[in-house]
C-alpha cells in the first residue's frame, strides 16, 4: 500500500499496467487488433518451442548412444586391467615361490634327499589356492619329488611342458610358462595319451642347476579353475564375461559354459587385427559366442597371457533404446504441456479486458482504504512505524514517541537501526533484510530500543511489508509493544526452573540410578536411564548379598520432576534402612530377611506419608540366590519383569500387590522359581511399554518382549543388549512420553576366572582396562614382559574403538570381558557401531605405506596370538587371544574394583 503522498503516481502506474502497455487505448478496435496479434505470436512461440524440444530429444538420444558405447568399452578395459593384474600377481606369486625353492640347499646339494624335498614342496601348498601341485623332474622326465605322493618315480614327456615354437630345453629361459594341460597332477603326463579329467592346469617351470652340474626342472601346476573362479568374482553383478588365453588364442580360463579350456579363439579381433602390435585396446565386433559384443583386451607384460572381457552388444542396445524411449516420452509430455500452457495463456488474453475494468475500480477502493488506515495509524494505543528499505523512518505515531521519549520530529530524524541495542543490531538488521528481500512474509522479534534518556526498553516488533504497484517493497509497517515486564517475569521463572533441574539431576545421578557392582559372583548387571524431563522418579537399587547373590529393587514414583525424584530417593533410603533394621533383629542374624518382609517394612514406613502426598510408588523387589539357583520376588504394581533363557523361553514375574501407598497392607506375598545358568532377568519401567509408535499405537509389552528375546539370541553382555534395544526402539520411531529405565541381570556360570567391566568410551577408562587385563595375565601365569605386551595390545584395541569407532552412539559404554581358559587368555571388547574390516598387518618396514592406524594393528598382532574383529547385527567384538603356559592359575589378590564415574 503506497503512502498518500504518492497516491497519484501509483494510480498512473496502475493505469499503465491496465492498458497492457499504453496509458489509455485509442479505441476498443485497436485493443482487439492488439489481442489478435498477441494470440498469433503465442501460437508461433508454442510451435517453435515444441520443435526445439523434439530436436533436443533426438540429439540427446544420439548422444546417449555414443556415451553407452564409450562407457561400455571403458568398463571392459577397466575390468580387463583388473583381471590381468590379478592373473599376473597370481603367477608372479607362484614364480616367487619357485625362485625361493630353487635357492634351497636341498635341491642344489650333491646328495639329493627326495623325501625331504617332497616334504618341502608340500609345505608350500597351504595358503596358495592357485597351486595344484609342485614337482621336481630331472632331464630324463623322471619325477624325483612331488607334493603329490602318487606322482613319485613317474616319467613324463618334458616336451609337453614347453610351448610350441621352442627348439628344446637347452634353448629355454631360466623360467617359462608352459602350454595348457588337461591334467590334474603332473603324474598324469606319464600316460601315452592323457585323458581329459575335467580339470586343466597351467605349468610354470624353473630350471635349477645343482652343485654336481646336473640340471633339474622345478614344475608348478597352476589351477585353471582358480583363475576362472577369481575372474567370476571380479565381474560379479555385471553382464561381462572374462576370457584368459595365451598369445596364440588358446583359451585358458572362462566362466562361459559353451567354451572349454584349450579351445582356440584366434578368430577374435584382437588376434586378427592388433596382436602383437598393441598391448591393450577395445572394440565392437564379433565375440566368442559369434554375436556382436563390446570387448577389450590386455596382454600381460611378464607372461604370455591375453585377457579379454566381453559384453553382449544386444544388452547395451536395449539399454539405449529404453533411455531413448524415456527421452521421447518426456519430450512428448513437454510438448503437450507447452500446448496446454499456450491454450491457458490465450484464454488469459481474452480475460484481460475484463480485468482492466476491475483494476480501475479497485484503485478507487484502495484510495478509500488509505484514508481509513491513516486514521487508525495515528490513534492506535500501541506504537506504530513505517520504515523505508534504506532504514529511514517515514512515519511514527504518538504512542511510539511516548514509549521512547522522543518527539515526532526527533524520531523521523533518526535512523531506525541506530535505536537498536548493539547486541541485537546484527540479528535485527538480518531479519529486516530478509523481509524486504521477500524471504519471509512477516516478522516478529523481540529486541531492545534506546530511549531518549539512554536507557533501553524491551519491545516486540510485529512487521509486514507493503509493496508498490510494480511489486517492489515500498515500506515496512511495524507494531511496537513494550514487553519489559513480561520478559523480567519469564527470566525469573526460568532461573527457578534451572535451579529445580540442577537439584533433580543431582538427585538422579547420585541417588536414584547408580551403576551396579560388576563383581557380583555369577551375575552380570547393567542399567540404563533416560528421563523425559531431565529428572524422573524411576530408581534402581542393587543390594549385594555376598556369595549368595543380590537383591534388585526397581521402582517408579507417580509424577515427574524434582518432587518425584525426591520421593524416589527417599524410597531407596527407606529400603536400605528397613533392611538394616531387619538384619539387626535376633531372628535374622543367621538368615537374611525375605523380600516379602523387606517390602512389608518399607510399606509400613512409607504408606502414611505417600497417602498424605497423594502419591504412590510401583515397586518390584527381586532376590537372585546364585548359590541355590533361585529367584524370589515381590511385585507391587510395577511393570512385570521377565526371565528369558538363551533358547527363547519366557516367564513373566506377575505382581502380587498394588503399588505402595494405595492400601494399608500388613503382610506381603512372595513367589520363588528356579533360575538357570545363562538366563537373563529384564526389568523396565512403563516408559518403554507406553512409548508411542508413528501410527499412534503403544509399543506394548509384546513388542518389548519380542525384541529382548531376539537380542538374547546373539548378545551375551548386558550393556550391549540394553543399548541395542534402545536403538531398535528408536528405529521403530518410538516416542517416549514418560521416563525410561531398564535393568538387566544375566546369570553366568559363576566362573572365578571370568570378569566383566562396563567402561565409558573415554580414554580415561584405560586405567581400568590396564588394571583388569594385567591382573588376569598375572593370574594366567604370563611372564612380566609377555603380560606387559599383551596389556599394551588390549589398551591399543580400546583406544582404536574410542578414537576411530564409526557409528557408535556417544553415550554407549564399551564392555570389557576377560576370561582365562585352559590354554588361552581371552580379552573381548564389546561395543556398538558399524562393522570394521580389519586389514592384514604389514611388516614393520612397510608401515610408511600403511593407512592410519597401521602401527596399532601391528602392535596388536605382534603382542597376541590371534586378533579377531567380529560384527553381528550392529554389535562389534574385538577379541584378543594369547596362549598361556600349562598348569593351574596362580592364586593372587582379588581382582581390582572399578571406581564409579560419579
């Protein structure tokens, strides 16, 4: 809405727009001729655009055809290079083995020991899947030694190991690659006509000169099937077919069922046109199956091998046709869209005349509204202003002048941003620029304005933009309200709230949910707590009973905030107090008070106070007697704990009583069941069961039970199970409206040679890693130096997880499990995150070329006998194994305790 002073200019501008380019049309006939000309121009533009679109579609189709062909040839050349490199490395590795064997004193000595040489050859086969056999042959063709015992003393035709074109053994090089042989072992060449055994081998021969002047041939048979298998893996999930031949085109290996090793492929283009002039290239010509194919070839620089990679051209052509079809459909759709838009635009031209008349009437209405706005602006009870895009105040009302203490003339002489507090200046200027740039439609912000006396007052500015006839910003209209009193009150409320949160958080951390003792015999314990409002009334109490087991108390106080946290803390203190009072009685000096007696004493002490506060506490008191294998519990309205076995069987521990504080009860009932080894006791608050899924439904106990049962099938430590369960709930989209507390007790076999620690993912926890591993290493009988090196390896593994673990939530712990077995000492580090593909460690001299962390991997593999990186459905385990000396474990001081993080 323009200012009144510019009303006439705005009116003349609107009239200019209404006339379609002329201030006033000469006549209705002239206007009609102009509209007709515009319709013709519109039709011509639509026709030209459609022609251009179809031309672009045709050009793109041709370009895609060229790109498909070029991309296919580049891909074929790339895979040819990969397969050639693998074949060269494989043969080179075997060549290195032959070279090392040829330097052996057993082969060069004057006294030849056939049995020792055969044993030496047999030791080379493990770890080299490409090798089928190793043999030593004299110049008469007799097999002196072999990794295959049945080949000994056989005679073979040496000329079969020499490629055609070679004059004889005397003219051969020190080492050569022979022709493809349809044999499984070298001894099969002793037959006058070798049979086709369904396997092929490629001989690699090296001459050995003995000290007595005799000459021996060291023959390695390369497995042809190994080459085919590796080439299949290289081109897996691609339409490519790999072929490996010699320089004459004889097929060595392939994955095609129609082709057989030994078949001649000399008719293919590389052998007809380019070899041996070129070492590599690509082509589109007839392939090995007689059909047109896109192919590439590459020769080995070290061995007489040629690698060919082919892709059927029909598949490529089909892909191009599909892409061209998509382009065609898009082009037709664009043409149809342009036609429709043209029709719409032509219809709009017809309506333009009617619109002109309406706009002229609207201009008169705007002038009347402008007059009404002037009166409203001046008489408003709140401050109002008009601001130009340059920051100049165009108009202010009396209420704003009164608020800031300036006169109207003084206000109009000020720059709008000069009144803003320096701390609010940058944000204020940025938001107003966004408003003038059209990034936001309106603006609401609180900032400080400077009064005439120098004091600052907090105001709320509600602003919108008024535009001129041409659509450009004319001015900003702002409403200014004094909000100093309200902000002062909110600030005081926030301070009180923060004090409450700090008090409650301290209660939560120090009194309600504390980490359990991790040295309870026969039990592994862990807890997790997530408060919905920073503080909650959930609590967990662990009361160790020596070698008998432990008492676990889980509870939840009605409500949230500091009051619930205080009641929860008081309940925990009352449990400990009642337990102490009961144990002081004569009848309990030799026998522990039962859970029912403890809950009864707590109820009698708390119920009057809870009823006065109109609150209640759900509670479940459980006793795990590890020595007797019994589980006893008293449930008072809490979420029912569940006992789950490793086989997936489930037992729910039902409540026997309502929550504490509801009824005045004198006696409480308890139930007892057997708890077997490897069973787990899961406890949670109603925050998990009542969590809301994205569809609005409750999570429900059935889903929680199913998740826990599933995780117990592969998770063997409690903290990992709780945090994996939390991850599963978040992946399901669960929203926790209430406090979430979970606890898990996993019964173990009570092995005194096995320990577990739940450590924070921080480098400060290395103290506990070093202490526990060193304790168990000394107990296992490791020497001082050997134990120190093993401790260093474990520390390095823990450090790698903390620093380089990927995908690990920041608040999840790392579990350290150490156990002494009959022959080994095993350390496991269990944590959540992405899988880690550990590379094979390199020798120390090559660490300059090793990626980051290579030296650490070298330390771990050098100081241990075995390092394993295991991953199972989001759970990582780094396992380090060290052999221990035979004999019983040493009796030393008890294992070190872990200090609480709090």
